[in-house]
């Protein structure tokens, strides 16, 4: 007998040991999964915290006597335009780790040649002795040379590049007196400024309609800066900087800035590719950024931020990246500054080994040029240009009337600012979650109090599982119902819902007064739970009145059309506003709050309630001073967990809202939540791009927020529980 008992005990101990191993193993797997998840989030968002730097890839010596006129992405197959020999420009490519001449653009020696560029595409400006201007894309020259090398007829080859040459004539009376000239063009306009002893003549040509030309003449000005992308000109005159618009008279000059012209340093004005932003340095070491903005019915420029250089340091070139908010600024002290384009923060400074005359971006490569060589650097960790200020502080973006927090990651073309402000997304998540709690707490806590304290045991056993089963309803189904049924009738429903919330307490009080005499006349079997039936009947009648009759009665009484007033207060469709989202979200989280709160209220020991009744307390007094006091930790935990569930909800806010990222706490404005933003943009974001890494950073914010909320809920529950039992 003893031997049999020992064998049973050993078998039981062996089973217990394996059970502990299995449970511990699965617990370890859960922790490992959590660690892997956190590690992946951190690894994907970590490049945002790295400092940008450059690494030299190539240094190419220029042919003797040559100088770079226009840059090209050599490693990407583009050509570099150089000058050196008279009457010609030479095009060089990259072949076998060295320069290789590709083509010579040869013109009569009485022609004047120069180069220009637009968003990475280079062109040669050729002006004849008679003032005939031809702008020839370098890419078309390379195309023709390849065709000729292959013994083909270039005129027989279809090419939009060959036909993209711009040609127009200049007035002879100005061209014959020209001492210097400058050319600039955009996707629509080409502009050339001729500087003569009597003044500056400017001709604007519409590339889409070459017969449209606009001529300007400015007398007694110091300097003209062409901004064809903005259809404007910057005019330096008598120690002032003025703005002249293309379709306004030359006399209508708008003052932008004044400076000390007596300073030994000239004014430096450098514009970015689309001419919507320019940087200005006067005689000091301060550089200011000016952006295009709308003021009333006109466009102008406004100063946004400043950054400082060292003493006696001058800005000689500045270029922006095509798709990342990084600006590279080159100074005459052999320094290269990487600046956040929207916030103006100097993220890193690099000392160059040799002086440079100009720089240019091509992808993630930075090219530098001087009299002897072309330097090619690979830029690393460019996502590190993202700063806290650019993510959370208001910024003055191009074209905006004032500083704002904007999330807009998709641009029509390159060389535009990416707007990565997380503030509207966080406001959207918080706004929807808090309002959902405002709706869910009365419903869930009220239902928990009734089933746990007032309802009979039989009724409680029927209601509690039914309400908890609502938690199993997929959130996508709730979002679908809200989007299909609730959103279209939102204008009327919102007023009806507000009317219902205001009137329902009075209706329930009236039901409480009248239900008792009526219940006494009912059979004994129907008396238990009759209060619930009367309350539901009153609520349904009030709901019908709120939807069918109340809006018409109320609006006719005050003689206004409330629906039009409501629509006029919002820039978003009424069916896509915060209130509609909060209603659907409140319905989704109510079962979760109810379940935990009901268990907390139902878990109050009967001895405490009976002791309260024995001391003469009524049921309401017992509920207020005993039950809710003891169950308060659990109720608070339920509310906190409900808040975490609402903050992390995806499908409802994705389907019901218009997904408009607006930095507004208005209840009749649209919103975009962090979760919905991840679902929308993560599948389309380029892997390893700044956009992709910022999305993972928002995922980390969601994880940290949910973790903190749940941790606070648990600590609060334990602390309040110990305090309530102590008291």
C-alpha cells in the first residue's frame, strides 16, 4: 500500500513539475514576444535619433582649365556641364571610375552661353549676337549624341526631350546695351534679366504658351533676383529689399526687409528649387528664412526662422533634398551645415577638408564642386534631421498663412516640404477616446450598479452574460453600422442625442416615482424586475420623441434652422465629426468597462452591506457610502482600461471619421487617430524612409501610452483598495 501511494505521489510530482515547465515556457514565450515587438519598434524608429553624416565615395579630377557650370548625378548616368575652351561647353559623364567626355556643345564665338537647372534637370542657355535665346535641355543633347553614335537619324526618333527646347527673342535695344544677364525658369515660366546702364529689363515667357510674354523694366535698382516658380522678383534698392509680382506694375513694390548696405558684406539671397522659399543673409552672421504665404487675396513672403553662422562667415550655397526635410548649407569657412528645413534647427555641422564653391543633392548623395575636383559623398542617417520641434511644435509651412501643426506626407512633386507633425494625430486620438469615455461611463457604470446591486439574482444571471457578449462583437461591425446608418443621419441624430442626454435623467426620475404604485398592482411574478421594464419603456419613448418630434418642435420654437447652423460651424461633413465617432467608440468600450466594474461592485462582501442595513441605512445610502466606496478601485481600473481600449481602437475611427488630421478640439470637426493613420499609411510608406520610421515612432507612442495607462490603472487599483479597506 505504501509503495502504491509513493508511486502515485511521484507521478503527481512529475506531472506538477512538467506542468510548471510548460506554464513557465509559455510565459517566457509571451515575454520573448513582447521583447521582440519592442525591439522591432525601437530598431525601426531608432534612425530618427541618429546624427546625419557624410562619407566620401569618389573624388574626380576636372580636366585642366575646366570649371563646373552645371551639376549632374554622375553615378546616376547624368552629365556634368563644364566650360574651359572658347565657344563651347563640354558634357562629361562617369565611366570606369573617371571622367569621360560625352559631347561638346559648340556655338559661334559671338554667342553667350550659360547653364541653368530645375529640380535636378540641367539646361544650356544659348543667346546669339542678335538676341535670340534658346534653352536646350542637357538630356536632349545626350540623347541626340547617342542616336548619332548609333548611326541613326535623330529627327526620326520620337523624343519629348528633343522638342522641349525653349526659344524666344530679346529686344535689340536692351540686348545691345547688356553688361550682364541672368536666367531662371520654372515648370511654367522662363525669365531673363538684362542689366544695362539705364536699368534692368526682364522678359517673362510662358513656356506653355510661348506667345505670351510679359516685359518689365526697373530703373535705379541695385540688384534683381528672379523667382519664376513664385512668379515674383526680389528687388534690392537703396538698402531695402522689395517684392515685385509678375502681374503687377513695376511701381507696386512691397517692402520685405531693410538692411545696412554700408556693411562690407553684400546681401546674399539664395532660393530653393521651387522658389517658394529663399534664405537671406545681410551684413551680419544671421541667416533668415522667408516662405511664400497667403495674405488676404495676395501671395507674398514672410520671415519664419533664423539660424546663426560664425563671425565673419558667409553663406555661399544652399540646397534642399528632393524628398527629405534636410537643407545643406555651404559656407565660405569650409563648413557644411545640415538644417531641418521646416524648423530651422542646425542638426549637425561638418568641416570639409577643402573649400567648395557649390553643392547639389542627387538622391542620398551630396556633390561638392571646386576649381579642381568633384567630390561625391554618401549621406547617412538623413532621417536624423527629424527633431522634436518639427514633430510637435507649430511650423510655418510654404503657402500657409500662419504657423500650424500639419500631417501631410504625400506631395504631388519632389522638392516640397514633408509635414510630419504628430500633434493633430495625438489630438484626434485623445479627443475621440475622452468623448467616448464621457458616453460609455454613465451607461456602463449605471448598468453595472443595477445588475450587481439592485437586480435579483435570477435577472442578474440573465443580463450579465448578455451584456458581456456584446464585447465579442467585432469593432469592424460597429464601425460599419456607424458608417452606413449613423453617419448619413448625423445632422438630425446629433441634436436628438443631445436632447436625449439632457432629458433622460428627468424621465428616469419620473419613472421611479410612478413605477412603484403601478408595480404593486401587477402579479407577484412580474413585480421583480418591473422597474427595469418601466425604465426601458420610458427610455424608448423618450428616444422616439427625441428623433421624431423634438428637433422640429425646438427649432420652430426658437425660429432657426439648427441643422444649417451646425453644418456652418464645421469644415468637415457632419457625418464625419468627433461626436459620431465617439458614439460608436463609446458603444464598443461599454461592455469592457461594464464587465470589470460589475465584478468589482458584485465582489463587495455581503457582510458589509448587511451591517449597513442593520445600522438603518437605506439601499441608496448603502450603495453610496459602502458599495461604491469599496468597489471604487475596481471601477477606476475599469475606466482606465476602457480608455486604453478606446485610444488603441483602429477600425471604428478608420471607418467612421473622414480621417482628416486637424489640430482642433472641436466636437464637430473631423479627426485622424494614430491607429487609423498607421493603418492608412504604413502599407504605402517606403521602407527605411523618414516617413516609414516616423510611423513606427507613432506605433511606439501607442505602445508606451497603453502600457502607461494600464500600469497606472493597476497601481491606482491597488492603492485605492488598500486605502478603502484601511478606512
